[in-house]
C-alpha cells in the first residue's frame, strides 16, 4: 500500500504542476500566450500522467482485493518484484505509447494563427475547435483510445470493489468489517472523486455544451483531486489524527 502511495505522491505533484504552474503564471501576467508546441507538450504530460493515475488506481484496488479477499495469497500473487514491474510498466507505457500517440495525432492538425483557447489548459476538445483542418478522424481515434483504456481500468476497479464488498458483507465480526472497510476507504474516496469528475466532464452532454461547466468540472479533477488526495490518504495516520485533535481543541 505504501509503495503505491509513494507513486501516487509523485504522480499528483507532477500532475498538478503540469496544470497549476501555467495557470498561476496566466493569472499573474497580462500576455497569456502559449505556443502550439508548448500546448502540445502540456497536453502530452496531461494525458500521460492522467493515464498513469488510471493504472495506479486499478492496481491499488486489485491489491486491496487480494489483501481482503485472499490474504494468504497476497504475498505470492503480488510480491515486490511484480509490484515494481507493474508500476514501471504503467509509467513507461503511458508516456511512450498512449500519450505520445495522442500528442502526435493532435500535432498533425493545422491550427490557424491568432486563436484563443477557451480553457485554462490545453485540452483536446478546445484544441479541436481551433483546428483549421478537419479534426473528426483525430478526435475519433483519440477518444476511442482514451475510452478503451479508461473503461477497462475502471471496470477492473469496479470488479475489485464489488468482490471486496461481497466478501466483507459475509464477515460476522463487526470489528473485522470495520478493519476491512478502513483498509480501502481512503482509496475508494479518491476513486469516486477522480472518476466522478471525469464522468461529469466527458459523459454528460450539457457539460460539453456549456464551457463554464466544462472548465469548472475540469478544475475539480486537475486541482481539487490532487489537493485532496494527500489529505484523504493521511487521515489514517495516527500522527495526523492527533494533530487534527489538537487543532480542534
């Protein structure tokens, strides 16, 4: 669990920095311009880090499933070598395949000069609207690839927690039930927060048609989720609990 938390910490710092640093600069200066190359680079890191978070959330949910449903098999099914291999594979595949392919597809489009991006960062949909060439093929390929990766990993996460819930309900001891729920509660909150905001942005029709709603929901998963994740995961730490109790007193 702590191995995955270390990767989450690194990921959230990079993920938030990719969006927030540029956003803070734009809020402080009048000339809010970004080159096409800079925009595609931001889009590349946004896609790579976002896809890596999908993988890490899915792997963590599967790890919680083995820890609760098959505790005796957990050390053999997912040992240290497999953990490292899975995490390295997720980082490398997202940075070299998924995000690189999307960035290459977007860079093949022709953009007109003097355009204004109706967003606070370089996202796919606002860039498609600025393209002078027909973006239908690029948008279809990029969205299909994103939907394939997201749906498969989200499905693995849902199945893992469904198995966990089915197992916990059959536990007779209330103490053991609370212990099992506390093991995955923080991760489940992050999963709901991350996937919930993404569904609001990309699945609801009115969110895409109203730019203000689209930017507001995008702000949730690019800023709010990385900000809340350290707080959510650290609530199980006894030192953090004691510090919060002292603050309330």
